C-alpha cells in the first residue's frame, strides 16, 4: 500500500482465490504498523500496541473512578481484568478496538451520570475507528444498550433527563453510523463485520471464535472474574445501564472467546464499583479497627512502595524486551517453518509452483517469498478474504476427509508444506504419488510425483 499508494482490490498472495474482492477493513492499522516496523522492528510494534492497550486500561481506570476507590480493590480489579482477557492481548489491530471501546464506555458513563458531554465527539472518533479495524461494530452494541437502558428508565420514571439522553444518544448513533462510510470502502464496509460474525466456517474452524473452554488453565482467570462479578452484583446492585451492558458483553464473551477483551472493558469498572461500595458501606463499618485514625506516616509509606513497584515493573519490562530481542529468531523458528522456507529458497525449481500450506504458516511464507509467483500460498490468515468455501476445502485436506485428494487435484497442488507428525504427514509418507523431500523438527515438504490433469473449466 505504501509503495503503490492504493489499497489492494483483490487477493495478492494466493493462487487459489486471486479473484476474491478484498475489503481491507484494517488498512490504516496495517500502514501504521508498516511505518512502526520500519522504524524499530518487532520491539517497536510490541511497545506501540502495549501503549495502546495500556491506554485502554487507563480509560477503564477513569471509568471506575479509580482514584476514589479503595486502592486494593481498584488495583485487584484491574489485575484480574488483565488476566481474564490474557489470551487476547498482543500486537494486533484488535487492541485498537479494545482501547476505543474503553474510551466510548468512559464517555457514555460520564454522559449518563451528567458529568460530561464528550460523547458528542464520538462520530468523529468513529471515522478514525472505521478506518482502523472492523471492530467498530461493537460500538453500536454499546450505544444500543445505552439507548435501551435509558428508554426503560424513561418509561418507568417519565423524567425529562432520560428523554434528553435518548434524543442525544439517537443523534450520536445516527451520525456515527453515517461516519462508518467515511472510508475508501464506502458502503461495502457496513457488511464486512456481519460477514465475519455469520461465517459458519470461521466460527467452526478458527479457535478465537470458539466459546471459552474453562477446562483450559489460561481461561481460569476469566471464570474467576465472572464469579466475582456475580458475587459483587449479589452484594451491591449496579445501575440499569451497567447491568444490561455487563450481561450483553458476558453473552458475547461466552459465545466467542475473542470478545473477552470487550467484556472486561465493560465489566471491570462495574466490578470495581460494586466491590468498593460493598466494602465501604457494608463490610468496613463492621470492622471497627478499620475505623481508627490512619498513621500519619502511611501516605509517605504508600508513595515509597508505589515508586518501588513502578521501578520493579520498569526493570522487568526492560528485561523482557531484552530477552525477546535475544530469543526472537529462536522463537520464530520454533513456531514457523523457517528452515523449510530456507530449503525452498535454495531449491527454486525442484518442487513446482502450487503449494498447499498450513493455515497458520501462510502469512510467514508469503512474507518470505512474495512476489515470487512460484511461491504463492494455498491459504493465509485473512479468513474473510479466503471465503467459507476455501476454508472448508482446506479443512477437508487437513482432516483427511474422503475428498482430500480431490481438493489437491482440483487446485493442481505440486507440493505440500505442513507440520511434521501431523495426520496429513503420516498419510503422505505412504501415499502413492507423493515424495518426502525435506523434514525437520517443525515441518515437512512433500512433492507430487505424478502429474494431475487440468480440471475442465
């Protein structure tokens, strides 16, 4: 995009779906990532997205009125929220949606509380959001919840304040909806999020679209977060907006683990607020020893401890970055077919031109070899661009369905780059017409030894 000063109109990287129209919903994020990568490589990318994620948590802290809450409860709530959405954090455009959702929620809560009218600026923010990531759709879920909650309150109380809120929120929502079209894709962008959400292939084949499996250790903090949230609700009821918003976002998170970050963005201020109110109003008054006058030295002690903790965090962060720099190439080699790609580069005419590759390796392989037309991939991680049909055909080969040979024949696949010791590898070792030409601890490469006929058009 930077070289050609244009967005890709069709797939560039595969030989299978090169006719598919490409609605690049996160083109601006990709351009920014390219610029950041050019300035500082992987470290710069990691730091940049770390700052974006931190900014989201800063807005969560503000939405929770963190400075007015008991610091232990507020701090524990933030830490638990970070752990609960642990599988989602990373250098990816989804972090932009997380941060902007946090800002939207902050503006909404302050507006509904009568403390700010910053929500009036949201349509302008939506122009930016729509050009950065298709997660903008969640903004309308949040606005819809606010309108629903205010409408219920107006029906119940008939107070002018609720009616005024409804009118302003309706105008903001309408202007924000129109703002989505202010992208190079125009009206086509409106359908994009729904094509992903209602894609049966993506929902059934891509792990982050699955429901959370609480038997997995890394999802245990999310379970603890949900249970504590229920307990806090039982002790201290939230307002209607927070209640409905939390339930809606919890439903999304339980349906798709990918939505966990949006759930914690919405629910962490509610958890901190309910737990703080329960502590201050119900628990602490019963503990008389908490009511004694604080020692005059406590503020100084807490300041010293805070500075010490921040220093330790800074040192640990620097050590982590340094360790990542030293072990980056080893980590990449452990996850991607680096040596197999080196072998392909050294044997340009020995395998053919049509590759069947593992889905998660597609981005690495195209990054290594593009624009070499002999090394275009079968599939890569832009699932919406690939389309459901291609995802299913890839899965048929990967899982050795009865038609797996027919799929390879249909696309005239010459060679296969896949995981070693996978079921496909095991079958190909004894399959007539395929020869193992390379293997290492990560990957294998098989070359077809019998020609396939060109399928009729």
